[in-house]
């Protein structure tokens, strides 16, 4: 796992350096690469990111939320939404393991990047880098 994380951070950093696009941050594709075999978990993470982004866009109409404040609000929304999502999903009798999110912070990091560079570019970059990390990790390790 440590080796995969190290390789993943290097791949993410090279991707950002060569393309100028952020795949949700440097560590987001690393975390997502661990769950490539659980697409519902990744989908739930992306949906929570979109929810964070939507609530942020509503809040910024009423508050001055740019730069560091935007980042903090995204992370707080991520933790709150992930907590609510996990609490709600635990109350459901039948819940496959994939119906969860990847971490507490990952949706917020992803939402923050979506706000900065756009949803489509972020998602395409995230998928490409996550799959590349997984492929390289499987081939090397």
C-alpha cells in the first residue's frame, strides 16, 4: 500500500506538471485507485463531491468564500455530508459494502478542484490518473 501511494503521488504530480490539470488534487487519484474494483463507492464519492459543490455555490452568494475559505468550506461540507451519508446508509437494512465513500476528505478535495477547473476536466483527469496508478501498481507490485 505504501509503495502504491508513493507511485501514485509521483504519477499524479507528473500528470499535473505535464498537463496543467489537477485530477482532484495529488492524493485523490491515489485513494480512488485503491477502490477501482468498487465502482459504486467511487460513484458515491463523486456524487457527494457534486453535492458539496452545489451547496458551496449557494453559500457563496451570501458569504465571501474564495481561496482558503472556499477550501475550508469544501472540507467541512465533505465531512458533514459523508457523516450524514454514512449514518443514513447504516440505517438501511441492505447495504452493499460499495455504497460508501472514499474517506471523509476526498469528496471535499474533489469538489474544490471541480470548482477551480470545471467538473468534466476534473472527472476525466481523475479517472485517467486513478486507472493509470492502479495499472502501474498491478504491473510493478
